[in-house]
C-alpha cells in the first residue's frame, strides 16, 4: 500500500499557563510556572496541596449553561481545544465528514463525577444518581462530544494508556491517515483529575511533590532535588491531515508526522523498566518507522516528570538509543511549567514540539537547581535555546509500562 504523508494543520490548547496555543507558547517561552495552591477543593489534610489548575475557564463560552452543568470537566476542556484546533486548521469538515475521524485520549476521564456520585449514592441512595453519570464519566465521551459538535463522522475512539494516552491516540490517528482510511483526524488528549480521590491516591503512592510552600518551583524534572511530579489539567488537540488534501486546500502546515513507536515494559504497575528498556524500544521503533537514524534527531521533548525513577530511566534510555549523539541533543521537559497533565500530557507536549520545529526555539526546563549524576544530558536548564532543528521526538510513558513516541519533522515539500 502506498503510504500517505501526514501533516499537522491545526492546533488547540488549554493549559495551566494559557487558554490558547498562542498564550501557552508565550508561557513556555517565558519560563512561566502554572503551579499554585489547589483551589477546587479543600486540601487541608492532604500531603500535597499544589497543582497546575486551569484557572478562569468558563465553559459557557462554548456550550450553554445546562449542557455545561451535565458535562464533566475533561470533556469541556477537550471541546475547547478541539474547536480552536479546527478553526485554526480552516478544515471544512462537512463535505468529507465520513473521512474525518477523532481519537482523543484520557487517562482517567470524568473522575470528579465518579467521586461526587459515589458520595450521593452513599448518603442519599440510588434515586439521587444522575442519568448522566456514565456519559459524563467514561473517557471516550470527549471524542464522542467533539464529534457531535464538529460533525466528524469517521472513526471515533479513545485510547486509555495512563500518561501515554494522548501520544498513543495521536499515533493511532497518524496510522489511520497514513494507511488511507481517513483524510484527517482530530486528535490529542484531555484530563481533569485534580480531585480529592486522585490526589489522595497519588500522594499515598508517594508520587507527588510536597513543596507546598513554593509551588512554582515544585516541578523539577531531571534536577537532583526533585521530589515527585505535580498534577496538572487541560487539553491539547491537533489536526492531522493527509498531505495532498492539505496542499490542495492551501492549508497552513506546521510540521510533518513521520513516525510512531510504542512498546510495553511488562515489568511493574508503576515503576519503569530498569534503564528505560521499554522506552528504548519505543524510541527505536519510532525512528525505524520514520526511516530516520538517531544521529538525525536534534531535539527530544522528554516525558520528564520530576520523579526519581522516571527521569533517571528516561535519561538512560536516551543515552542508550542515541549513543554519543545523546550529548548533542536538546532536551526539555514541558512538565516543569505545566505540571503533569497525565493522559493529556503527550498532546500539549507535541504542540510544544511542533512550535519548536516551526520557530527554532526550544523552551527551558525550569526549576533545575542541581545536577543529578544519573541525569547528565542537556536538559536546557532554566534557559531556552535556538537552533536549526529539523527532526524531533516526543516521549510519553505511562503507569502499566505503556510507552509511546512520536517523530515530528520540520515541514518541507520534498
């Protein structure tokens, strides 16, 4: 089968540092932290009281009051980013509706609905359970509602692979276009899991930073003084499109998707495999699918969570895959500013990667205070960099040993 080329023609984002792609990119370039004290519930008794919240989002700007009330937050965030991405792309969906698909990943879905409903059931009985509980809660409903609002009638799905959900979803979207099944895909991820249950669980697992007094400096990927990740929320959506269709309609092309690789650790429910063995295989598979050698890669947007095991193992994996070239790579962690958006992380990080390829600027990894002897690469500590970067990869790894890697390339017609 003659494989189609896949390009990115639109993007949308709502994050802790910006409610649009332009605001988000401005925040990244400025080294702005979106982490602060949690305001959406009382954290008094919690070990961790900080997160990267999306502040000031009014869902009634995209749906009416009644619909906003019966729709969970992660779905509303996905819809906000999707509408921006579709508008940015200029894609007219109606004439090709059956050839426009949607794949939006989410690691947890509407967990706040589950929590609220469980309390209502326990305290007030089954008659107080809303009929919208399941539709508001299930992770695939973001893709479902975006289809309803945009009219896209192609393949519609949601991949749930923890913190790799968005990247797996984008990888699936890429392959659907590459193989000629669809013309375009609305793809990415959405998450809104800053809730009592989620934060209590991650705290019990000792996964979260407890720098409550200095929230803006709490997310410290690759720094020796890191003490855990910081939860974030938001959504990133990209429009993947078949190249010939994009050129025929005169679309603006941001970058090209040229490869995807995925793997499983088969090791542990939360910890990565030693030396990032699974991550290594995902990166190698992604580069092989792209027909690109490790020496051709200029930039890595790392998973970079700020946990002891992830950062060390990801660094070792990059070193193993790229060998001597690893020291020449620009590497950064978007999570240093946004916190960890879990199932949406890969999407907003793909957007950052695309904008770096387009502009030649790579944002800093903020809050880097002390070098870790086990993390010895160039993480762009506290200061961004410019360069002629042509090929980049974006890493995403999730609980359960899920690894997903996208290969993106500076756009050129040849």
